[in-house]
């Protein structure tokens, strides 16, 4: 994950291990990105990574964002990231 964030020039503001079990870890990551397109490229790269099962954008409150809404700050959850 950190390699993808670095490759895409995103700053990690906060990283929280939200859930951990034997097979999977769930991280909630606050990223500093330049715009929605930047975030979209990062999510696409995470989804393409073999170790990531799911990557999605969240509201700051932790709720899922419906299509077409663009709140700030950006938050990214990576449930199912394999360890």
C-alpha cells in the first residue's frame, strides 16, 4: 500500500488498522491528494494490487460515498488487504 501511495505522490496523513483477523487486515487511510482524479488513480492502482481485495472511498465519518459526491477531506478504506 505505502509503495502505491508513494508512487502516486500521495501523502499519508493517518493510517489505522481497523480490523485484523487471520486472513485479512482492514486499514482506513487518510490521504492528501491533489484532486479527485488523483484519488481515482490511487484507488485504481490499489484495486489492481494482488494483496488488496477491496479499496473504496469513504466520507470523513466513515460512511460510503454515493457516486458523484466529492466531500473533503479524502479518506480511503482498504478492507481485506491481505497481510
